[in-house]
């Protein structure tokens, strides 16, 4: 019996830990070849070992820093030379910055959050769109956050960056509406990750969903039979949301 993603090619950023790690692992378990991107080589090697141990799918490891825009640009060219197309992109990598009053945030911290969370996402879109549109069922998932909408006090840089990511996703979905590419955002909700521990150090992580649970939902949006586009998927509510557009 064939797997849902057998023969498909997927890029996952931030694949060395947390949601990205388990998304890559789940994609591979469904038959995809995963191009796993992250800064941490050790984490990528652990992922590769886990994929091999599972016996399903396969991976190509790409150690890279998303602050390196040239590396993102080269990624698209390398994929084209080797495979000629791309079926799935999961833009998961991101940084929190600091939890602090806006006026107290250092400029270098704010700029890092915007560079990694927003500019790098745009560069991924720019680098990989030609490949995704060559697929018979290209799928792109951009990770957002509930704070993009709640604008929670002290989370300003992160909230602003995720609001920008959602704007990119909605714009991109509109621009590719007449192609086979489907673009959606995902709000994973509170999840047992290192970023969440950084943001809420006093929280009991065992009260939070495991990142593998979130990964399963993300992978569902990457399958060829999922045809919605321009939506926000809330993992906590387990549903797609239409954005409230101005009248």
C-alpha cells in the first residue's frame, strides 16, 4: 500500500528540534524525501538517524542559518539542479527574541527576530516558489502564532513578526490562486518546545501538547488531497479559520 506522500519532496526549516523535527519525521514516515534545514548539525543527524530507524522515507541534511540570505537563495538552485521541482515547503524556523516592553527591546534583538522570522520567510518564498509551482500539488505551510492576533503585552517583536508572516502567506495564496500551489498558515498553540520554555520558564511542560501532535496536523495540510488555500489552521481548535477581511 502506497504512503500518502510517497515520491514527494519536502523542505522543512528548523528541522533539528521541536515542531520542525517532528514535522520532518512525520513527513518521512508518510513517504516523503525531506530536505531538513537547521543550524544545529547534531540535531539534523539525530533526525536522520530517527528517519532511518523508522524505515520510511529519507532525508537530505542542509546545515544553514536562516540569517544567511545567500544560503536561502542557493537552496532553490540546488534543489532545481538535483530534483527539478519541490512539492512541500514548511517554514517552521523562528526565534522568540525577548519577552520585554517594546521600548526596552534592543535594536539588534528586534532586527534578529524580523530577519529570521520575516525576511528569511520571504526569501524562502522567493527561492522556492518556481519549484513549488512545478509540482502537480505544491503545498506551503508557514508557522504563525496566536500572538499575531492577541498582540500580547511584552511579546511585541515576536507578535509583529508572526503577523507579518501571516500577511505574506495570505498575499502569496492570492497570487498563486490559479496554480496548483496551496498556501496556509498554522497557529500551533502552546506546545512543549524549547521556545515555549524560554517564553514561560515557570510553566510545567508536561501540561502542554507534545510537538509530534502539532506535526501531525501540519503534515495533513501538505497532502495532495488537501486543497484549501489562504487559511489559518488553529491546532488548538482543530479547524481552519477564514481571515476576517475588511468590508
